[in-house]
């Protein structure tokens, strides 16, 4: 597959983006979020819309898109991702990462320091791209951010989200994207990360959440999430809701106690979200060189 990422800045590009969203999420969801008039408003107000095109197909097909609103955050020029959508037929971490890397290039050229978005904490693949491959960090948790949504990815679940910050020129981001270094937790052994959830393999073939240890402490804590959330939702909507409600308490407690969501871990077909007891400035500033266990004791910074 040959993929080209381009800025969508005319009617043809916006129509292709709308069609992609309709296919990925369904008509009600995407038309209320990003119909062509909204895409035009994002463009005209200084925001950013990027599309990933499959150039290898007989007809050029848009397989991914991201749309950012322009603003400020903590005194810095910022973008906030209104949507990031991928084709259901050609969804890969590689395409998503390529799109986000192009987003970083365009944002830095526009003087933007940070890109923020809401991430579903039960989707390990989203965390893998955003945290492991790009260097973003999860900093907060909010219940039911968008209320009840009826689209293909959210129907039946409360829209709990993790607030993600991607500081584009931080040492962490530069080490991962510019110097091609792995995130720090890749050097941790499994015994250095305590799992605070207990699960078992259910009759459907998916893991069932049994309980969560809300009293657990340690420098690195793992919260298991469904390896394939959509498959769990299809097999048992009640089990998917149980995952949401049971992990909600864990995520809220960890953020309240000063933990940050720094990565995603996948082992033996299971997915985990990795929390670290660390200061945001230390995580962003260490550049993922040296011992990742030193993060919690690093220098304190008011702003990245």
C-alpha cells in the first residue's frame, strides 16, 4: 500500500472526508460531528484537516483523516483533535501513526506546541499509537464526555475518556519520532509492573473482568482492558459495560493520586494500560533515555 498524507483544503477533500466518516461511524454520528460545512469552518478558522490517501488503489481512496480545532492551552498555541477516523476496511496502526506524524509537522510549522484529544481508555490500540508511537501522555479522566452516542464505535457504552496531551517538541516526543528511540517502558520487565485488575477467559473467548484492586500502589501499575473492545461489545454488551464501569474507578483513582497514563502494553493476546507515578514535566523531559524508573524523582516543571 502506498499512502500519501495531504492537507484537505478544498471541497473535493472535505467531501471525501465526510464519506469516510459516514462509512466508519454511521450517518447520524459523523454528520452531526463533521459534515462538509463544519470541515470548511475548521479550515477557515485556522484549524487543520489532514487526510491519508491510498494511492495504490485504482481509484484514489481516503483511508484516514484527522481534524483539529485551533486554540490556546496553558498559554501555548494548541490544536484540539475534533476527530480522528480510519477506514473500517484498512485500519492499521501504521496509517494512524503516519497521519499523526504529518499532523505534528504541520502543527509545528504553524507554531503549535501541543495537540490534545480525548481517548477511549478501553481501546488499547489507540493508546499504542498515541502513547507508544507518538509520545503523548494521558493526564486526566472524565466520565461520559459526549453523552450517549449511537455510532458504530460507542453505541451502548458511556463515553468515558482520557484527556491526552501531545507536546510536539518535548524531549520525549523528539526521542521517539526524531531519534527513533522506543518509549521508556519498553525496557521494563513484566515483574516491574503490577497488574491491579484480575480477569479470566470467558466462554465467549474474550476475557472477563473479575475485580480491580483499588488499593494497589507502586511506580508502574497496569490496568487490563479488552484486547478487542468491539468484539466484546458484539459478543456481550453487558460485559463491555462492566469493563467500562469497573475500570472507571481505577482510572479516576490513579489520576487523582498523581499517576499518568504513559503507555500501552500487549502480552500474550492481552492489552493493558500502563500508569506511572511521575510528574508530567519529568516524563516529557527525560527523552526516554536512561532508566525509566527515575521518572518519578525527576525535576518538577510547571509547564512542559
